């Protein structure tokens, strides 16, 4: 029988009603053996995620402030779930013991990572009880080194050995342990990573990632209402889009399953009948009805343009420019250049903190004729495996932007012809997304 690892996001486990949907999905297929839950998310638009409640509560405790009311609100989120699930007084008693330990740990300054991890930990206990599965504390099998980096090989071995003994199990997402046994979390959304690790460790046939949308969408639904879903996307395309701001799947979660050759299936907990999106290593260009696979982008960039006559013949010029950024701990995103110009695109907040030092080093080591700074730049990425086999794709992108009266500040196309990135004014970002979506998707419908 095949084996599936299933991860459920915060919206999928926000309340008892969502728990029941999750249980129905898991029991519908016996192959769904290992479950990775997130902490409870928002129940409604103005609600607060439990992880954010835990952070705020711990910060109050660390300041020495009275956090009783905040803590009781967190307790209420979980007690409401177990009561509505009918888990009974024994489960409630166990949870109260857990909360007593958590409260004492807050007072003892156990750390923000510990505090945040309790959301997944408690949800894992409840879900395991409700499903009748074994509970495996992620701190016992997910290991970080002294440098705070995941020890993937050791972790996979520990997960495999532990789960081989069990028929079914729930492993909370988002956290693991340091060598000194303190809790360490991944970055926000890190439950995706836990699920990927478990899938790689057990050699799963599929890693299902259940959320509140029916797979990956061509673009942000907050900009384009009801954008078309994508049925198949490759790991490379997803990584490009995730890096540029698409928030369906944590980009660091790609590597464990990609290395193991395990496909990812993004599914909708509220619409389990939908097929969702399959994320695979390779896919033919003609498996998508559109030339592009996705549109994503970010605001908050600065372009530093250096001009100097005969720059191209001055040996080491580009290296000295980049050293000025490197020496000050600022990494660059893109570097379009001409014969006598070079533009360095960097994150605005990183650059402005070290602006004087960076510009001073450039002036001293390169003696440029002119330096110009554009502080209001957004980057828009148009990604698709079908772009390399279609003539005129870049021309269509620029025609769409021109029609929307958007001025293109920078153009950068990857050597793989998988993506085209353009720099635009931040105020033009939404209009640019809509224009590109319209010319590649709407006009094909």
C-alpha cells in the first residue's frame, strides 16, 4: 500500500469543525499514515492566530507584565476545540497539565521559540487523540546543530526509526530541538518543512499539503479576483515564485522532497474533491494551458546605478562594486549592466542601514562618474516552463505593461528562460500583475 504524509495548515485546524473535516480526509484514505499539524489559525478574518497569541503572551511574561488574561485566551482556544470534539474530561485534564508546564516555562524565560512551538505541540496532542494515532513530539526527532541549522541526515534517520515502529502517527510541525534540548523553530510557515522531512524520511509516495485554497494560483487573489489554478508546477518554478513572494508553500520545504523525488500535492481542506496542484521535478511544456505558470513579486527594493566611462575595460571594477555591498553585509538580488553602467538591486531596509558606508566605499575604490539611487522599486517575476518554447513572450509582457502605462525600470531574464523579472515603481505593482495576467490568462479563457 502507498504511503502519504499529510500536512494541515492553521486554517485547516482553526476550530473543532475544521478538525472534523481533517479527520474525514485522513480516514478517507488508509495511505494517509503520518500527519503534520500546524497551530490553530484564524477562525474568521479579524481573528488572531494562536502562534501570534503565544508570541505576545510570552513577550508580556518576559517583560514581567501580567499575562494572565492573554494566557487564558489561549487556553480557551484549545478547550473549546476539545469540548466541541467531545474528547471528554480526561483530555481536558491532560491539557491543563500541559498548560501548567507552559505557564511555568514562560515565567522561567524558556524562550520565544519554545513559546511559539506550543501551538503545534498542543494541536498535535489533540489531533492524535481524536484520530486514535500515536503522538510523536517533534523535539524528539527533528534536530538542529549548534549553528541553528537543520541536521537533515540525522533527523531523517531518527524520524524513520521512530515511525517504523508505528502504524500511524501525528508529528507537530514547525519545531525541533537543539543539542542542549532547548526548542528551536523553523521560520514562519515551517510546518511545511516538517512535513517534507517526514515524507523524505519514510519514502512517501506523495506529500499532501492541505490549506485553504485549491492548489497554487497563477497570481495573488488579493490582486486578481479568482485567478486560475495551476494543475502542475515544477520544483524550479515553485522556488522562483516562492522566492518572489508567492505564499502557498515554504520555499525551504522543497529540498527534502525534491532530493527524494517525492511529488507534492497542494489541496484544499474545505474542498477535498478538488485535485489541487501537483508539484513535480519535471513536466512537459504543454501540460499547462498558458505560456506562463505564475506571477509573483515584492516591493521594498532599491536600485543603485553606478556610471563610469570605459567601465567595461577597467579590470576588477564589478568586483570592487560588489565588495562594497559584501563588506557591509548586504546581498544583492539582481545586477543588470551596460557598457558604462551597472545597477545593483538590493533590499531597501538592508541598504538604507548601511548606505553611507557602501557609497563611501564605492566612491573610494571605483571613482564613479555618477551614482543614482531609486528608492521606490518593486520586482515582478513572470515564471513558466513554457516560455522558452514560445516566441515573443517577453514582447507580450512589455506590451501588456506599456498598455497599462507602466514604466519598466529594469529587465532581467534568467539563462534558463524560465522567468523574466522586471523592475517597476512600487505604485504600479498591482496594475502590472493585472496587465500580465490579462494578456496571458484572461485572453485565453
